[in-house]
């Protein structure tokens, strides 16, 4: 399903001067963002607010998820200067809450966990009072990798299940639904003070019953925060949008999630993983 989007996706155009300035900063520091790589519909809003979700370990993913706009292929070697450049961007932007994610790097022995550690450590050592949220891949189920990330001290660890179990083979080849749930559960076993978070895309062909089942599974894994948004097809080669979910249905999932015990749920068509990230974190801590 392609073509004209429903009217609830309409947004204001961002100030081109502000956008140019942000692009210049990122390009100058050789940094990537998931905002750019994943064609996020909220990029104008976030860049205008002087924030972004930083993408480490390059901009090329080793997996071939059919929903994702991020480049696929053979990644470049890990840039050892990347954590320092990211720190410089955070200082330049004056950020007190930072979201860091990555491409999946199955080509690396630790899946890229050490780069997360270096990044979180540099931020926490050099920006007093900073809150760091990491959105991590599954590290192929490596307990040592997730242990390393937990030990580095991020306040929030996010790992998106993305969709319902039935659609994994079609939408997330190379990933495993149970493995993703186990990662979230493992974080809580290692450090109960860390806030855990996950996200879902709707419109890929899932049923309401399957969505509720995923939400229940996440609560069983002690997941604190949940984001739910509408999937948008990046190109004709990607998984089609089976259905555009109306805003009122998203409101219903938000209410259901709170009833289930999530500390906070952000659920609307334009919600993405880092949507209102600081606000959701504060709800989980209060």
C-alpha cells in the first residue's frame, strides 16, 4: 500500500536553515543518525529542537530486515574516534538526554557491544548529570555482550521487538522473537535499576490479538516503557503497508498498555523509538 498518506501524518515543514546547520554539524564530525538513515518522518521536528538519535558503528547493517530503510551490506571498519565525535556533538548541542543506537554488526565478535561501552563511558565521564538511553541490537543472544553494555551504566536500555512473532521470518530475517524478549529480561536480572524499553510497528499485517500478546510478553520480561507507531514503507522494495491504523486505535493500545503495568506508553502513528524519550524515562522513574 503506497501513495498518499492519511491526513494525520501531515506535519509542518522544518526551517531549512536549522536543518542545514544540523546536517553540517553531523557531517563535520562524521556522525550518522537513525533519523537520516531510517528516513524518520519526525526528523524535521527533532533537528529543529536541536536533538537527534545518534547511530554508531557506521550506517550499514549486516541484516536484511524488510521494513528498514538503513543501508544493508558489508560495513566499514569500526571508527575508533566515533565516541569522541559523538561526545563533541552532544556538548555542542547542549544535550542532557542522549539516545544512541546502532546498526546490527553480526560481523563483529561482540556485535559492537564494546563501541556502545566506549560511547556511554565517554558521555557519562564528560557530561555531568547526563542521561543515556541506548537502543541496542540483539547481539545474537550473547550474554557477555549485554553484560558489557549494562556495566557501562546507561540509564535506559531499549531493544525493539518491532513486530509480532508470526511475522519475524518475513519482516526480521536473522532475528528471533524469543531472543529479543530474553535480552530485555536479562537486563533486569543484571541491574534492576535500569529502565527497559521496547517498540512495535503496526501495519505490517498483524492482528489486534497478536499485538496484545506481544505487549503481555514484554510485561512478563519486566519491560518498563513501550513505543507503538505506524510502519511506513520506505520504498517499493520494502515490506508493504498492509493497513494504516487510525489514531483512535493507537489511543486504545496506549490505555491497554498502562493497564498492563507499563510505566508509560507512547502510541500514535508518528511515534518512533526515541519519541518523547526523556519524558517517558521521567515517568518510569517517578
